[in-house]
């Protein structure tokens, strides 16, 4: 569920927890010595026997060492419609939650289950033993997890967002109502990415609830001891509003600034809504200025406002990075200012990016080059496109992409057919319509011979998905096959750090382990 009028949906992330897998001995000695998993044979005979009667429910259906499964035989619900009953089994093949529900979502020792009724789909909550915690009378139940960027950085939930009779409320872990079920929207004050800078015990439990009767959100602070002071970090301030009417509120519910015509919000789930450098670009009377976390105007409203660049086009416009922000003056000329509003780099460019590692991409006419903070040209203006990604710049020249260091050294010549984007040091590259994988040092780790070649940043191991002749498989960074390229789809069971995979073949979902066992056999 997303919080209305506050921020856009953040990156979709899987909410899974790390668990150990009970396994047997391994038939392949290569996997016995892998550093990220010493027990790769996860499909024991009992599990395989159980999965002859059930199918694993798609990808991402494992948590707490349990699998969501559905029966291969359909039943008829009270509305007269057919459905395939769902439930849960453990890694030993034991049925933990009866196979009788329309859907099952596995949480932190709880299960959100649903059944279709004559009033529509209704949800309930079960504990680990299958006992009812909440009756099946809710239109929605969401375990309000706090998670970070990857499954290894996940916290458990403390609250449940529920919907009943078209309205939302909040329940605590004991299913006690803490926010009445009477609001059009309920959500956490901070986006998920804010918690990358917190320890779990420091997390503030602050929620905003909206009612259509009042445009201002109502604030519920369930951890006042953690938020006793005025805003001291970017996470202590939240913008709210819509349609060109933005204000800012502190963690106590006080309005500290606004309304403004516009605000330079960031929707990156890994960053706070208020910029980490403590200055937010806002618009008043079609001029851009900056406020701090207390709402004080720090840089006057004197810069040119372009709604196109401010909202849609340039993520670098009016954003401080390494002490400088790219701004505009009449005539659409770009330059850079410091946090005192002083012009540092003259307004002579046709576009400018944020500074990264002391340099920035800027445009003269239709060509890009690199400059440093002294406005010295590091790379000449001879590139058609470019982006900073990972810790390097990828640039396009004559329709081909290559890799350059921030000092202007060519790491990989411009030879690839599509833009290169690094994630955790690896990037897919395309040559002659085929994909491979390189690292930031320019080494070709996997040759360009696949239809798809994609590094999995969240798998918990060095895994790369590959597709050849329409079939999916998985290899490691040395090109060793982890899952043969023969399935319709592949995804790792992330709890098990690469020892167990979901696979799909001929319309059925099953499991494949690193010893070559498959439940679809």
C-alpha cells in the first residue's frame, strides 16, 4: 500500500528473511567448497515427494523456511468459481498451513490468507500453528515491513495496515487497533530507503493518516522517546501536499515551511525525501530557492524555474552534490552554485549533471564532456550521451558505449551497442544483439552470447541470469553453470543464498538445487 500525496511508490522489493536449510550430502564437490553456501542439496526426498501433489506458487513464495504451494486439483468456492487451494509446507515436505485458501502470504511467523466470498475477497491472519489471529473479514491486510535495498537488509514488521469497509487503519503486532479504521490512507512517515541509515533499535514508528475531510495528514508517533527534538536529520522532515501546493512538517506534526509552488522531491527509495545535505530546492513565484530542515530560506528565490527540468527531465537540476548544485538562468543556460548561493562555475552550459568524484558531465550544444570543480575540461566535448553509474562514467560516441574513469581514463573503448549501467560493480553489455557482463575494470566476465545476461544484486551470491534460445538458466561470475539453461524462468530462493532456485517449465513452478535435483522431474 502506498501513502497518498506524500511520495510515489518506492522500488518494489521482495520482503524475505534469512533462514538455514536442512540438507543432505552433496554429489558435486565444487559446490561443497563455495564460500556462500556449504549445503547446496536442499531438495531432500521427503520434499520432492510432497511436491508431486503440489506446485510451488511462483517466485518469491518462500519465507521463514516455508514454501507457499497450491494443489493441482481445483475446488469450487462459495461464489461457484473454481480455484486451486493454497497453503504452506516446510523444507521437509510437511504441511504447515492447510491447503485450502485462495492465497497465502508468508510473514514473520504469521500468514496472511484469503478466501473469495460473495462480498469479494476477504483476508485474515494466522499464526505459525495455523490459529486465527484476525478473522477473514478484511479487504486488505499488509504486514508493514521495514526493509532496505536487498533481502539481506530486512527488519521484521511491528504493525499491520488493514482495510475494512473501504477505509484504512493500523494494528500493532498483537492485532490491537492503534489507528482507527477510518482513514482514506495510512502509511509510514518515511519511505523504506530512509532506514538504510538507521539501526533497527533506533527506528521511529511514525505514521501519517489522511482523511478526505482534511487535507493535512494526522500524525501518530508511537515512539516519542526517539523523536524528542526538532528536526536534526533529513528523515525528521516530510513534505506533503499536491498540485503545486507543498508544505513541510516535522516529526512532531508541526508545519515548518510552506506552502510552496513546487518542491524538488526525490523518489529514490534509497534516499530520504529531504536531501541528505540538508537543503531542499523549492519554488515561489516561479523562482527557485533553497530551505533548510527548519524551514529557513538559505538561498534566496532568484534562480530560473523550469517545470520540465524540475519535475520530469533532469534529476541533477537544483540538487546539491559534493557541495555544488546545477542551476539555470534565463536563456536556459546552466551553471553551478555552492550552498551559499554563490556562482562557482559560470552559466555557459546547455545542461549539467551532478558532481561525482569531483567531476560532472556538462553539455555544449549537443555534445557532452567532463569538467572538474575548477571548470577545467577533463574530457573534451565529443560524446553524444553519458551517465555516471557505479563509480565510473559510461559514455556514448558514434552510437557506441564505453567506460571512463572520473579522471578521464578510458577503461573500455566505446564498442557496445546500448547504454551501460553498473550495479554493485557489474553491468550488462550488448554487442551484435547479444548480451554479456563486464565489471567496472572493463573485464568481460561473461561473453556476449546470450539473449539476456543480468547480474542479480540481491541474490546473496554471485549469480547471473542468462537466456539462450528462449530458455533461462543461471551461471556464476566465472561462467560456471548453476542452473542449466533449459527452463522457462529461473529465480533464486533468496533465503538459501543460491543453493535453491525456483524454476518454471511447461507452465509449472518447482524447485532446483545446486546438486541438480529438481521437483519437476
